[in-house]
C-alpha cells in the first residue's frame, strides 16, 4: 500500500494534468529566450506577484542565491531571521557565492518586527559592513509554516525603503501564506523588491521556482542564473507543469491547511504528544514528543511500519507536512496509527 507521506510537500508528484501538458508543451531554447511556454509561465508569475518581470529557476535555493547576489557586493551584510532557510539550509551559499556576511536576528515564531530589524541595520562607521539587504521568509519553514501578515510586511517594507535597503522575500510557500490570510499573493509581494516562490512543493510541479521583481532586477538575475549554470534550454517541458501549478493548484491549499489543523488537534489530544495548535496556520505542523520514555527514532520506525512517514526536527520533535496527496481519510488513519503507538508506550 502507498505510504502516507508527511515528510515534506516536496515529495508531491506532478498531477496527470501536468504530465499531459508537459508531453505536449511547445518548447524552444530559453537561453535564446525562444521558449514560448517558459515565457508564458514567467509572464503569469509576474502578473500574479504584481512584479514587472519573473524568471524561472531550477530550485528555490538558486532563486534566493541569485537575489542575494544581485542586491549585494562582497563584504556587505544581509539581515536574516536566525532560523531562516537561506542561512540554515542553503549550504552556506550566500557566503561562498556572494561573499556577504549574515546578520542573524530573532523573531516571534518566524515573524520579524521592524524593531528587531532596526537594531541590526548598520550605521555609518568605517568599522562596519554595509547593510545591503533584508530577507524575509513567509511562510516560515522551520518555525512550522507560520505566516507574516500584510500589515507587518508593509511596516517592514516602509522602514526598509526609508533606509534605502532592498527587501527579498523567500516565499517558497507564499501561496500558503496568502491562502491563510485570504488575500491574493500580490497583497504580500507588493511589500518586497523581489520574491522567490516554489512551484515544486504544495503546488506539485516536478521542478522549479520563480523569482520576480523589477525588469532591471530580473535582467541581472538572468545573467547570474547563467553564471550559476541555471540557464536551461527546452525548459518549457517544466514550465508547462508550472503553469498548471499556478492556475489550478494555488486555489486548493486551504484543504491542506484544514488537514494540518485536524491532525494537530488529534495529536495534541494524545498523552505524550504536544502540538501548539494555534500556530498551525498552514500546511506544516510541529509535534513535540513530551513523553521522555518514547524514543523518537523508534516512534518513527513504528509509524513507518504502519505506513506513515514523518521527519524528525531535532531530538524530540516530529514535523508533518500536508499536501495534495494526503486525503482526509489519511489524516484519520494517521491519528489511529499514532493513538495505537502512544498507547503501547
Ligand atoms: C524549500 C525551501 C527553499 C528552497 O527550495 P528548493 O527548491 O528546495 O531549493 C527555500 N526557502 C524555503 C523557506 C523553503 O521551504
């Protein structure tokens, strides 16, 4: 039987509609900018984010790395939330590729404030690096899919503009944030200079992310993408799936969020497990194993034997991510499995 796979929304497979579109996609050499399907995807992404232009990139990591590179010079400093993806999960890329130093600042469960950012902005002093960029992450992955709301985005952007510092949004799951807030994505992205979002996670495309910003930003980003080896040829095959991701998959994320909430409530009600249910705002939930007697590896192994796959986040925490291939029935089955395991232990 097919496992119920909560390890990540990155495991989602392209839908049958996507595969069909991929098979029939019109393609060309995109390094010559002759791929009509890729161009159509880029136009659609620019329109949805309210930006002048957009660029297809092979991964979210590359999109973030390009944005940092375009906005900074070697020796600059970038303000980042301390547990953000760019700092934690991109293999030290911004230091290696762009020669910048990271200024890490704390947040309230992934949500930054103007006050903490303001404290980290460098003044004019011969000893200091120049603060060249502020990066936000919405939803915040490591904090458990938490959402930064529109007024907060606006306040941070207005402050940054006042200081003449660009804002890049790591919006890998920005459609989840917009869904949770009940606003179009452009409501959030209007308060950023650039945004990266993933087509390959909850939106089910097999490969790719989008980077969006001004025309000048994207022209420069295209060159950096080439430098990093991300100039792709007949990418329309991938873009065909991306277009469906944007047109058909962005409207259904509410279902994933509802599933996460039901799962959170159910797990939290079990002895030995604890979930901060109020902070399950989107499709990610963090479940602490509070029963000291329970070995996390063993718990994961028992769940796997019952057909439920989850990832560990640290020594006492499990992370569940809901997505298109997790049904309501799967949620109930999972709760039964965990009830059985926790009762035994
Ligand atoms: C997944 C993710 C990325 C990177 O995407 P990849 O396509 O895996 O490189 C960047 N930021 C956040 C917040 C993510 O969750």
